[in-house]
């Protein structure tokens, strides 16, 4: 059976490759025609709209399919009037199927979508594999549709980014335009699935691009609008959830917003730490099926005690917003009716802590999902709990629905490190901007809280530590994109370690360089000889056979290891004062890197960075 799937998976990939070649031929003919009738600027706008339409289609397909799967599983497993026993085994089955898809069919690690996108932009010029258009979505159908405690946003955003990347490559756009169109795909998927076109634009600019000019944001706007209109045409007016405000914001709520902002910041930090620790533990399990099985069993155990951690949790948020908290105990084996308020609130607080664990297990076990929807759940439920506690104590009468929205905004900001996107997203979900001021306040408080303890987002932290991504400093950003393997100069004539001055003179006659690496019999670098150091000896022919090269060579003060970061390379140039340094790989000589070559590439990189995309 496994062999059957592997064979047909390879045939499917070959089929895609075959038709893509034909498609590329048609694309080239189209581009020739385009060159006569459309300017590059206008063509980029047309392509951004096209990407937005595709992103909208992908988002609606995923959302509709997951809802269909959830509905059918729920209706087919209601064996008891009081309990849905499908909750016990569906998450495990979903994770096992996802593990099979990732290892046998798509041969990829579903991983964390946003981190993969940022790495592709930083190190691969925005190039994302074509298979990511559909692989993450299919994995999410089984992970989330079967009750995995994760969100659809990471898989669908990865699909949108892959749509933008592959469309731009097909249309032969340059690197800068490709990265912009990746952002267009991201904005389109967020706009379609959340019914929030402005939130999609802000999220793409804030999380994916980091820095973008006002002029370059126009294509992202068009993609977001196109995706939203596509969703509407497909009947997607019912997004993940929408809400119309019931209560106006009161200025007396300001102190409570500040307290909730700090609380959401701390909960976000706890969530990120749990994800990090559980992912580290899961990485110790090499067998993907064993990892999925263990993760699924732990997840099922948590669902038995805390049923609301099943799935995305958006239905629970909808119920809380409508004032129906009894849904928290649906399918509960502990409570059959609403318990006293003290017990109820204690149960909810403990559930929040275990929701973090459930989401972390789902992702670490190989599931295709993200932390976006769980952060909405955490913030919304914490906001509801906080407002209920204040109301019970009699300190003030707070709008529980408003504080659910405040908590959602704060948690998005705290987990995603995207304060502006959080503000606009929640503002659009409520259908207006009546809560804009408190959303700004609580987002700012939460952001200050999380960045005080952890300056970098969970998506960029690991990449920054590895030097794979650099934010803010444009000089370092350009340097980080330079790669040693593309800077090595190999036109230096080497001489043998056991050779004499005669061998060196012969190399000098054949070389136009003034530096000669000395290698041993294993082609390992042992030193180098500078032309200026032997210039006088060259005219003393009687010493040609008697002067060993070992007496003439010198050991450089610094040696570059293949694969070193450019930051490290530049420090070695600074410390040594040299203009050329040797590059070795496991002791073997590869060539030299010149400081002047690095400067030339750096200058080209700066010019490219400062070039307007659109």
C-alpha cells in the first residue's frame, strides 16, 4: 500500500513537471506579447490582482473543506446523547494521516509556515517550492479538520506565499518583485479567510516584508481586495467569525485594558515558551509516525478533560461573544451543567494553560497548522474571564464581549508580534472602528510586555540566532545575503609544500596574481607566499633548487571556513588587516576571498535594496 502511494505520488509530481514545461512555453509567448502592450509597472499590478484571486480561491477551498470535514465527523460519531466519542480518536487519526502525507506523499516537513516564508525571503530570494501551494492545505484538512488544536492561517498563508512566488517566477520577475508578490499572496489569504482586507495588507507588510515603502504597497492592496471580492463571489461572506458591537467603550475601562494587556502579554510568553519546549522534546523522536501517535494520544487525553481545546476553537469564541458560556462544557465528562462561578472561572483558567500545551503538541507532532487561531482563542477566553471576574467582584461593570475582542487583539499582538495587524484585524471583524482607541492601547501594552522579556518574535528568533535573517540594519542585511561560495576566487596558482623556489618561479610565470597558496599532498592549505616577499630571490637563479618553499611561506593570521557568515568573515578581515584570506573546507583548500570583491558585491546589493520595486 505504501509503495502504491509513493509510486503514484512520484507520477503526480512528474505530471505536474511535464505540464509546467508546456505552460512555461506559453508563458514566454505571453511575455513577448505583454512587452508590446503593457509596461512593467502595469503588468506587476495585473499579476498582483491575479495572485489575489488565486489566494482567495485557495483560502475559501481550505476553509470550506475543513468545515465540511468537521461537520461530517461530528455527525457520524455521536454514538451517545451526552458525549461525542469521536473526540477521543479523531485527532490521533488526523495526525497520523498528516505524518503519512508529509513523509510519503509530499516528502516535506510541514513545520511553521511563517518561519519558512521568512527564511525563503531572506536566503532564497523569495523562491518557494510549487508543492507548497497544495501540500500545507491538504495537511491542514486532516490536522485541523480532525480536531488538531491549531489554526488554518499558517498553512493557507504558506499556500498564498507559494502562489505569489511561483507566479512571479513563471512571469520572470526579478527578486525584489518576487518578494513583493509573495507578500501579495499572504495578504490575499488573510483578507479572504478573515474577511479583513486591510488587516491582510498590514499583516503582510508588518510580518513578512518588515519594511515597505508606500508606493510599493499598492500591489498588496490590489491583491487583498481581489482576494476579498473572490471570497464574496464564492459565498464567503461568513468568514472565520464576525461580530457586531453591542456595547460602547467607556473611558473607565482604560485601567482594566492596561491590566488585561499585561496579562495577555504574559500568557503569550507562556504560550511561546511551551511551543518551544514541546517542539524540542518532539524533535528527539525520530520516527514521524511514533511522534504523531504519541502527540495524538496526549492531545486526546487533554480533550477528554478540556473539550474546548478540540479544533481551532472559533465556535467557542462565537458562543462567548453571543453570551452563551455553557458551550464550554459541551461534551464534558466532568460537568453536565454550568457549575458555580468560582469553579467555572477556575476551570477556564486551567483550560487556557492546557490549550497552550494542546496547540504546541499538535504542531510539534507534525501537524499542519499554526499559532494564529490558538492565540485568538487564548486572548478571547482570557478577556472574557477577566471581565467576568471584575463584574463578579463589583469593582466595575465591564462589557464581556468587548473584552473578548480586546483579549483577541492583545494575544495576536503578543504571539505574532504584529501590533498594527492585530488592531486592524479585530477592528474589521467588528465591522467598524468604534473600539479603535482601546485596541491601540491594549496592543501597545501587550507589545511592550512581550518585547521586554523577548525582543524577537517566535518566527524570527531562531532565524536571527542563526544569522539567517537580520531586521532593521540595512548594511548587515545586505552583507548577510552575500554567500561565501559565490565570492571565492579560484584563479590562484598553487605550489607544493615540498617544492622549491623553482616551482614558485614556474607558477609566477603562469599567473597574473601576486599570491600563491601552498598545499600539501592531500591538497590541504598549509600557508601562502606573497610575490613581494620573493621578488629579489627570483633573480638569484643559483638558489632555485636549494631554497625550499617552507622557508618562504607564511601562515595567514585568519582563515575562513566554508559556510561562515559574512559578519564573521568581515571581522576576520578587520582583525587581520589583509585584503585576501584563504577559504578552506574541512582543511581542504578552496580558494581566496578578496575584500575588494566583497565591497563590490556589497555595493551592488545596496543599489538593489534601494531600488524601487514598483
